[in-house]
């Protein structure tokens, strides 16, 4: 695990510690994390490039809570320095491979948490994590009936009875 | 959730452009969008309670809307309208806390739906999944229909006029298309001609399909007779547009292989075969023709990764020269399958006319079947493929294939999965030597699949290979000769890595003896035995007990790789999709 320091004020790491980033969660928790851990995030990388252009460093405000952010940092730390095909913008799409073993364990969380992680990963532009979460959610509903899918994912059936029972909808989708 | 905030009061002057409902929705969304995520996850009990509460509010809303619609018009009954608003508001807050999946950005949700649809075991399940995701709610339906990549695998197995398939076809938009045609199940079950995919029906389908010929990536046709095939060939040949994305063509004509197609068909043209895509399919790399032939000289057969030819009369096979040209032009060939089909063999061909083999270093999967012994040698002698990992020999019967075993010695030294279905080798000391030498030349075999083998075919697997290392060793050794060889050469185990056996159409006692021999004589016990599901019906309870005494026993389905096989595929990265 990387050194992740929670600080109580909004002190931005100084010039001497330029490899540290300050991330601020929506519940106003300040988390310092090494820059290269978060380099998997295209969003963070773009922010850092912006800092370099202006020679100024700022805290990066993120619209999700610290417990979601910490989970994302845990993922990025685990794959620190690893090449993941999904995160390579030049690589072809990874196709239909299964969820990696470590990811399976990592994503063994309740559904709400899973959805929050995928939303955060999407915001941070971490394609590999988005893909793993998407596969994990797909696994939850694969092989289930339509009604079970609604139940598992909290989706409301907003079809009218006529729409639901129309033969064309049943036959052709 | 301890408290649910109450809704804000109705503004005295709602925006003139908004109805009350619009204002209410915007207000709820605005409120929810600025709410932070919870700082600790809800407990399962809390989640269940929130769900129940959300359902209760929904029931209350439905009750009011369904029974008092008139009173709600223009908020006529303010108290009732406020009750409805409160239920709606609280329910939305709860749902936000429960995080319904539809709150995710469309891009992510599309991603999830793709995984649901794509990760299916067969095309039939894939069709069902695609339909199912459109039945969940309006949002999913709209999103799924807008995603072209969800619809681009089209299996024409519905009834004419193929409403569902054509719907998929249109929804696929500009995406690459994977198209498969099949005979109707009812035709296959009853033979009733009204369900048959005729040439005329095929023409009607092609009228639509060919409008996107340049988007077709995969074309699979599994039919009974020639007319639909000829219709397809004809359209592909005469298409003004090049099928530039076409990567894979698979045509299986399941009817009798050598039957004359009928008096209506122009016979000289039929025998010459059609030029596939008029010779122009630049991306084509996977070609499987089963029971049909093409004009080999003018069809696009370069840079193939899979060449799979089955059930063709010799008279319509390609020339040896063309066959060798195709192999030379396909240096990355990964799979070669010749099953009752292959290059034409001149009547005067003999073993002295064998040509230098063509190097196929990437060939990892090879199947040869339904050949006479001479033809098998004739065909296989054209390739040099030392990296074959998965070798299958099927239906080599009707004569003695002992010499063929001798021919195979050292040809495929890296085989890991070996399949022998109906290989006839007469029980002679010389043949046993050939068998032992051949098996010894494949020391990496870990998975053996057998069917319809004679009892004597199992003995070589138990033998000590050192007594057959050289052809000049006597076939029947005296104790002194044996001792001399023992002193000179170390013991040579046959298939020292063999761990898994899969079988069908073999007497259980033979398998049991094989298992005992591998454990006691060779010292390499089997770790697992698979029985083909169909053959399992022939296995008695006593047989099962006997087999269990050898190793754990499992049932497998024909055509499906077992976990051990899949693992080997993964390790050695061989096998070609499909």
C-alpha cells in the first residue's frame, strides 16, 4: 500500500514533495497520494499537466466521498507500474475477457458501493476499473430473468402493460 | 437512513415555462445532485429497510394516482397533492441512497449491457439476452437499441419473414456484421420441406443482407442442401461492392456430401466451383468449407489463419500445386483441418513422389481424418509443423494404418492434446513398435482423447520405449538382449506427463486396465477421466465404480473443451476461435 496521509488542513505539498498530490473528497477529507499511483487516471494526469503548465499546484477536488476515493486509490496502488491493456489508449478494445482474479476480490462489495466505484472510476477516467466493475455488474445479472434484473439493480418497470405485452416488443426487443 | 428530508415548499411563483411536475422533478434532481455520497456504506439491514420504504412510498404514489387522478388535476385537492409530493420526494431520496443503476452515465450502462450480451455461451443465449435487456425499462430499451454493437451478431433462426433478425440487422447500423444462417429446428427434426431454407428464401434474405455486404465480418451458413449456398456464392461473386471487412467464412452443408445437386444446376460450372467473392476479400483469414467446394484457383486464399476443409469428393478438390501455394501464401496458419477433404491425388502418385514440406511454424491445431493410409501420408507430407499442440486423427479405418504410425514418428513433437478416434492399427509386433516410436516422439502429451480403439491399441502406452528406440532391435527380445538394452539405455516412459483421459465408445474394462497400467507399470497415474455425455448412458453402476477406482471421473459434452483442455489452451496459446 502507498503512503496515504490524511491531513486536516488544505496544505498543498510543497515543491520538495512534487510527487505528491492532494485529493479532496466530497466529505472534505484530504488525502495525499503519490502522483504515479494515480497516473492510471487520465483525469488526474490531465490535472497534473495543467499544474505543470502554470507552475502552480492545487488540491484536486473530487465529487465522491473518501471511502469511495480510498477504494479507487487501493485499486491504483495494486496496479502501480503494471501495464493494463484497457488503460492503453492506443490498444484495441480488450474484448470479452473475464474479471481478473484480484479485481473479483476487490469488487466483492455491496451493489451500492460497486456502483459508486464505477461512477468514480468513470469520472477519473480509469478505463480498466470501469471495465472490471462493468463486468462484475454484468455477472450479477447474467442468466437472470428480466424481473430479477430489475430487482437486483433497483430498476423500475416503467412499461405500460400494453407495451410490456406487445408481441413486437417481445419478439424483436 | 435515519431521516429523510421533507420536500421544499411549493414556490409562490413557479417558472412560467414549467408545469408543476416539471418544477418538482427539477427541484428533486437539483437537490440530489449536490448531496454527497454517504461516508460509510449502509449495512445490509439498512439497505433492505430502505428498499422496503421505497416500495411503500411507490405503493402510496400508485394508490393516489390511480384512484384520485381527478382530484390531482391542477392540484385541486392540495392535501392530496402534497401527500403525493411527499411520497415522491422521499422515495427519490431513498432511491438515490440505494443508488439505482440508471443513475450511472449512459456510457457506463451501455458498457455493462455489452458485457451481459456478449458473455454468453452460444448465439441462442446471446439473442435472448439482447431481447431481455430491452424488456427491463424504457431507459435500457432506448440505450440498447441505440448501441449498434449489441445487434451486430445476427443469427437467422427465426421464421420467415425473419422480423427479429432484420430488426437486429437494421439496428446494427454501420457496425461490422457477424451473420449466421441455420436450417430451422423443425426441418432438422421432421424433415418437413416447408421449414427448409430454400434457395428462394435465401435470395430474399440476401436482398437485404447484401445492402451491407461491405460491413460483413463473419458469415456462417449451416444448411442442408446446395441451392442456398449457390445463391450466396452467386451474390458474393456479383456484388459491385467488395466485402472488405469479411474475415471469416464458414459454410457447412450438412446433407449427403457427395450427392449430385440436381438437374437444374449447370454441371460444368458446378464442378469448377464458384470464385468466392470473385477473388476479392482482402481481410479473409478464416475459411471453413464443409460439404461444399469453390473454385480453388480464383478464390481468395492468402494469409489464412484457419483452413478447414471437410467432406468433399476428390474430384472437386484443389490440385496439389494449388494446395501448396495456399499453404505457402499463409505462413501464419494456426489451424489446418482436412477431414475427408484435401488436395487431389493423381492415380499414379507413390511415396517416392513426396515433395519437400512447407514450413508452417505457427500451426498449433491440426486435424486429419477420413483418409486412406496412402492419402493420409500424401496430404500430411506436405507440411512441416513442429509446433502443433493439438493433434486429432479421426476415422482412419478400413485398412491397417501401421505404416502411417511410422510416418508420423517425430512429425509433431510438441503435441499436448492428442485425439485418436477410430484409428485402425493391426495387432502385430511391427505395428506395436511403430506405435511406440510414434507415441515416444510426443513426450509432452498431457491430455488424451480416445474413441473406438481396439484393446491392443492401449498396450503401447504402457511399454518401455527403450526396447523400440532402434529399428534394428529384435521385435521379440531374449532375456539377454533385454538386459543388454537395459544396461545401455535409461527407461523411456510413454507420455510421462499424461494426466487426463477422455473417452467414448471404448469398453470400460479397457479403460480400467489402461488406468491401472499407467499407475503401476508406467508410474504415471491418471488424475482425471472424462466420459462423453452420450457414452455415459452406456456406463453401468459397476463400470462407474471400476472407473472411480482409477481416478476421479467427470462427464463432458461433445465439442466443449474441458477445464483441463482450456487450461492447456491458455498455457500454450493454441486453438483458433470457432
